[in-house]
């Protein structure tokens, strides 16, 4: 799933990146069915968004078999493409391609104190980002660890400390956990993929009162990627925390969010942003080979 | 109209007719058993059960009472009168908004009265129960006739009724194919079909197998003859089919099957009728089964509940 | 002699001072045993009757219900709907007040839901805490951004009302999802008219039979404006649902199809009906399926009752779902406590119908009050209906109270508490006599986008066991026909006015066939 942490480790300390990148992302995914499927309804959350740090230049989404798709923006502000198929088919392939401009590292924001976070205003405004979720549930042991990490630190520092702790605790193992494992499962196994890193960080940050949200997106695997070179990129997940303002951090690689990160969706956890989910009638489905090709254009 | 409701109406028509015809057949058979002590009760009963498509229970001597229990009262046997009534009622309940209130109350109160009528039948004999079923079926037909629009819903109901009627008359004749042409059993057949009076007037009292079979299979005017029922069913299908007409052959499989069966009877020489009667009856039975399937395929696109599966692709 | 005791057999010892909840407001008799004006005619008609008369009528009533198939399913069993013989009477004046209050609530809650699933201005303005909404189990984020063409989300609502010890009507809860019971309002009336024709002759009772006309008008009005002749369907979970009878009745009275989920399918965000002639597009779905089962794509994937893709079809504006998805955020029992703020914010009005006083366990001070007074209060889960999970403080043991305190502390958002309201009582047939039994009232309102119609009547539910305050058909409750009396000037009520079509002209005897003369008959007999 995600590149090994070692490969990107140097970015934190490494050479200065240019101010902004232009990246093309081509994401291929889909399902293969055991028996022909005649009814299938799908929602894809694969279109990057624009914000202060990132600018979407162009995006398109194609399916095979071809469909008439419908786009809408969901509660979390994610661009959703929905489509349904009624002709018998045994394979559904989706290719989402986009060109995105990203800017340099996001700096941590240190405008809020613990008292600010505890105030009624923040607790109320970000209430749904402080509650435990299915993938990031409450756990007593984790709460006490998080409390220890909080001691003597400002909220912003606590975010970094928790991320670092998560990064040190888990070993990156592709395929160790599926979509449906929670932060607790991953922590008990001491290994996981980027989702698990993000969920575990979220569960701990929320338990100490820091509003935090899940970010899904892509990561260009080469910190010093050459222009025009296509690399095998990765679907990726990281977190954003609120400490006077929202800022992101990547606990899987223990790095700041930079030009190599392209974000697609934010939510409470994976459940709010799953890239492709669908409902169909028929036999079992398996995912086809997923590939993410990323090319630095400028 | 909604495919699921069309299917329900078709089956309401079939079940009510089935209850009615089964009651008629049983009524006459039971009386024959009671009146004529020379009849072998067990063999006759078994023959009747076979014809009605009910597997006779092994190792059990059958008599009038066990026969009535099996064919009329039993809730376990799908072909029994009580099961037919309750299936008709269940179908009406799910298609409640396309049948009139009178029709629903007729079937519902019939269903509600079953236990009481069963108790009464145990006391004073089964005949009361049969006439109750026949009366209610007649009432149902009358109410359907006077309260339903002659729209597609009506046509599906009538289609079901006549398809079932062909099936039941064929079964009735089948029960006698082993008899001698002069057997008094043929009177029973006429009585079961409610055809005795009409037959006597038509053939002036002459009773023999050829004429009875001819009357029940080929008569163009008698509403319980197979020919008449086939023609009626065919006409329902003609009206139901709104597709542009084709220039070759029949438009739909069900119409083709019915038309073929009808015209075979229509242009049959009367003297050929008794040659291979069994084969002919079996052919008709098969035809009815095929018609049922063809109608379901063409009109009842109702699907079973779809079991959805969730698919999700990880990152 | 308008007295509650000693007189006829029926009312013997009616106002027994030793009865439980003797402080409750009896709707027929005042505390001094005089008959209240609303019930005077009813009392005069009933009091000469003997218990045997009542038994005869009760029998006729049960038979009528069973043969018409007016039943509800209780754990799979079909049962006749329990209808009590004695109607409940509401005067024109009382009704006018209720009607205004209900219309106000519906208007306020419509504005609230539109805002919550839109810009959430009420939260931005700090009138309501955001967490009130985001922590509500029925706030469906899937419905955000779905905006119905004529803006109506609460096509049908049922407001549960109770009368307190002073006889004041108070709102117990709002039902904005798919309130059921209106079929019993109509069928109870039809059945009562068969059994008690004489009572109707003496009262001017407002009609409830035209409910379906209003419902159909509202549903057709809800369709997208460019649909000339919208196709409306009623979506039912199926024949085994407890309210199937109602679904079927409404479809029949509106003359529309009653469909199950499998009769519909979605293609490219358009909903189609499977008919014998092929597909037919559906414009409005009056659904009686819970949100969670409506669309396996968005909600429970294991739902076989719903229609996959229907939410996005509604989002795309190709179909209207009535009532709208996510209305549960408006009838949440905690949101209910903020109703005065909501009405003030959107309508700048004070509530015309008061709420029952409610303590919110999620606010620290109020929770403390609830803990201190748990033995006097009724503690209710915010979720759930049918009376499940409610703890009656005065009846609870110390152990039960400790348990409920623990549960409240674990999930304060999930609980509210109210003082014990002794619901008003109405004479009810119990055995051979009439006894006071507690009742509530659920009137039904239909919003067609231009005006809110409140059906003059409603479902009065009765708690049959002596002293019980839980009115629910799933807990052995009964129902009563509810009579809203017409005002003295009849033209006020629309259903009583209107022009005649014509006047019958001269009489003409029906024709007759040829008959034998009596002379001919005589001759025939003599032969």
C-alpha cells in the first residue's frame, strides 16, 4: 500500500524541495466478480479537491464498462462520482486521473492552548471529530498513553508526539490488515498499513481532546522525484489536527505534509471517505490489481 | 399494472377456481361412495387423489372421512380446498389495493369462516362444507363480475380462472379414462362439472362416454367445457398483449400454446375423440403448465428479494 | 341527572376516589362528578343503556373489524385492532387551539430541517449547539444537500399530545418520520358509524374520511414541477409489517400502487416501477420504510426492503422521497426540548402548544437535578419508541434507580427526564362497566407546501390495564374513535360546505315484467 517508511524518511531532514509541484495521478482500481453481475451501484471518492495548499487543475473518471455517472458533493465536501451498471459484466474497472498542483510543507499551527480546546466553543464546533468511531474506537490503555504524551506539551507538540509514538509502535506491513480492522486491532498486532497509522493517531488525539480528522489521498514515493518520471505512487492516508487551525501530518512516514501529498477526501475515519464502494447482487467480488501512477510534471 | 399484483390476481383466479372445482369433484365422489356400497372405497379414493395430484399416504386404508380430510380440510397438502382458500386470501391481502373491498371481504370472511364450517362438517357430514365453498366461489365470481373494471387486472384474474378450469376438467376426465363407456361413473363426471342438466337437455338423455367427453371437451356453449375455457383464456391474453402485431405466427408464446390447443380441439373429428384419450388429456395438462410458465415470463417480472452484497476496495 | 355515580349501571363507582392516579383530568366528569359540556350528549345517550347493550355492540364491532380485515400484526400474528366502544370527544374550541399549535410546529420544524440539511444557519448563529445535531443518531449525513422540489420534508406528521392534570394539552413528542395510525382513525370511524348510528345522529362530528385526498394532493404537489402527471407509489416493507393494513388502505384510497422494494429499481438515478407493460417512471415515493433500510448503497447494505440508488435519485431531483430522509433529527427527544428556541428563531413566535417539562441529562445542572430527583421522574431514552426502556421513577426500586443513573452517566446524550404526567382519562369499557382509563392523542398533519392540513380527529390510544400510563398498541393498548365536534356555524368546516350537484326530479316507478293475473293463478291451482 504505502511505501516503506525508510524510503522517505530522509525528506524530513533532506534537501529543500522546490516551492510547488505539478503532479499527474492515474489511479486504476475496480472489482472482478465470480459470476456476471447485472445490478451494481457504486460510489467513487477519487477526485482530489482544491484548498490553500493544493490546486486541482483537471480531473476525470472513466469506467469500463462505460457508465453515465453523476457527481455530487457529500457532507464532508468530498467530490463523489456515482454510477450504476445493469448490463451483465464480470469486471468493473475505474480509472481516475487528475493533475494537481501542490505546495510546500504545511507548518504546524500552534495557536490554541489546552484551555482553548477544552472551551465549550471548540468542543461543540468539532464535536463529531472528537467522538470515537468504528475504526478509531475508545480504548482505556491508549487513553492513558495519550495522557502521558500530553504532559508538559502544548497541543501542537502533542500531535507530533502522538504521531511519532504511533510511528514507532507500528511496523509497516503491507496487507497485514484489511479495510475493516480498527486502530485497536492494528495496535495489538503492532503492525499495519497507513490507514491503521492514521486511525490509531486519531483515536489517541481525540481521547486527549484534540479535534482530528482522517485524510485520504496519494503519495508520490520519491522525495526528489524528477520531472517527467512516472513512479509507482500509492494511495495513502494521514491525519489533520486542529490546534488553532487545521494542519496535516503523516504518521505513517513521520513526515510533514508536502508537495508529494495529494489529498482527496477528509472525514471522521475511513468509513466516510472509502475510495470505492458499491452494492451489487451476485456472487463474490475481489478487487482487481490497484495501481497508482504518479508523474511529476513541473 | 404492477407485475407483482398481476401475478397475485392471476393466482387468486386460479386458487378460487381450484377450491371450487375440488369441492365439486369431491362432493360427487363422496356421495358416490356413500350411496353405492359396492364401490371399493380405498381404490376409488386413491385414484381420486392421484388425479388431484395429492400423494396418497402409504399404509392406510382410505374411506370417505380420510379422503375428505386429505382433500378438503388438510392444511399440509397444497392441493386441498382449505389451502387453496388460504392461498387465495393471502394473494388478495398482498394485492389488496387492486381488488374491490367487496371482493376482499368475500374472501376474507370465507377464510375466517373455515374453522367453524369444518366443525359443522364433522358433525353433519362434509356436503355442507362443499356447498359452502361452492357458494362462496360463486359469490366471488359474481362480485368480481359486478365490481371490477374490465382492465388488465380483471383479465389476469379471469385468465387464472380459465387456465385452472381447463386443468381441473382435464383432471376430472382423467379420473374416468379407465372406465367402460357405459359405466355409470360418467354421470358422476357430469355432476362434478355442474354439467348434468345442460348435458341432458343437449343430448336428450342419451348417456355414453363419447358424448360426455365430447360435451366436456368440445362443447362451444357450455362454460365449463375445456374448449370454452381455452377460448376465454386466449381472448384474455389477446387483450393483454399491447405489443404491435407480428406478421408471422402468434405474438407471444402463451397465446400460441393456447391457440394451438384450442384449434386442435376445434377441428377434431368427434369419432377420433376417444382414440388415445389419455394422451390427449396429458397433452392438455402439459400445455397448461407451459402456458403458466410463458405468462409468468412475459408479464410477471416480479423479482425475488435481491440480496445485496457490499463491495469495497481498500486503498 | 348528570352525575357519575349511583345512577345507571354503566357508570357505577366511576370516579372511585381510591383509583390509581386519581389526580388525573377526567374528560367526561369534572372533579365534582358533573358531566363536562363536551360529553353531555354522549352521557345522556349512554347512561340509560344496560351492560348487555354494550356487550351486544362490542360483539358487532369485533366482527365488523375482523371481516373487514382491520388488523395489526403483533409478532407475526394477525389481530383485530382493539377499538373501544366509547368515543373520545373534543370540542370545536379545543380543536381550533390544537390545530393552530400543530400547524405552527410543522412550519417551524420544516424550516429547521431545511436549515439543518442545508446551510445550518441556526448553528452558525449560535442558537443551537452543533453537537445537538451531530450527535443525533437520526442526523443522516447522506441526506445533506438533498433538497426536495417544493421544499417539503414533513409531508405527514403525527404529534403526540397528552392532557395534564389541569386539562392542558401538551406535546409529548413529534413524529416526523413515518407516523402510523391514520388508517385506524378512518376505519374506527367507519366501524363506529355502523355500530352506533344513533350517536352520530345526535352529534355533529367532523369527517375524517377524506384524509387520503389531502395526502395524495400533498404527494403530487411534492413532485418536480416539470412532471405533468406525477406517478405516486406507496412503498411498504411487505405484508408482514405491523402497519401493512395501513399501507394498503392508503394506497387503495389514493388509487396508487402499493409497492415493495423489489417492484422498484433505479437506473441512472431514475426510479422505475416494474409493470406488466414494462418500466414506468416513478416521481414520488411515499415510503413507510425506515431510513436505515431505504437504500442499501447509503445505509444498511443488508437491507432487502429498500431500493438501491434511491437516495442519489432523490439528490439528482428525479424522485421525491416522502417523508424526506433524515427527518429523525427533527423529532429527536432532545431536539424537542429546544423547540421554543427553534420556533422563535424561524417564525419569531412562542409555542402555542407547550411541551412537557423536560430535563436534559446532557446538561450538567439538569443531569444533577435528575439524579437528585430520579424517584419522582420518568426517565426516557432519546432513542426508541413503543415505551421500551422507560423508567418510571416512582415505581422503580433503589437498585433500578442506581442502574439508570449509571446508564445516564455513561451516555448523557441518550436520556431525558420528565415529571410524571398523569394522562387524562376517558370512560372505557372494561368488562361490563365503564371505567376511567388513560389516553393520549395523535392528530395527523399533511403539508402540501402551501398549507398544513390537520385531520380533524386523530388516534386516541388507551392504556387498558388499570393505572397504566403506557399507551401503545404493542403493549396491549386499545384505541378510541376521536370525535372533533363541528362549530355551531357549519360553513366553517370545509368538508361540511359545498354546492349540491343537482336536485332529484319527479319520481318514476321501476318497470316490471309480465305477471300472471290472479285469475290465471287460480285456474292453475284448481287443475
